[in-house]
C-alpha cells in the first residue's frame, strides 16, 4: 500500500516535470536548459519536443 502511494506521488512529480518542460519548449528554451531545470534527461526532453511537434501538425 505504501509503495502504491509513493509510486503515485512520484508519477505526479514526473507529470509535473513534463508539463514544465513542455511550457519551456513553447517559450523557446534550449533542451540543455530544460533538462537542467527539470532534471529530465536531454533525450526525454527531445521526446517531449517531438510529441509536441506531432500534436501541433496533426491539429
């Protein structure tokens, strides 16, 4: 039970970091800066960037 609560908490933190990274991408911040601020890997930031670009072109 405790693990589930901790896992849920950690997932919430990851989602929050993703939202911050997407907002920073929209502002034109660099991948390196976003990775440094959010503690995401540069590869994860690039994946979010690709997802954002894909959503933009399909809308």
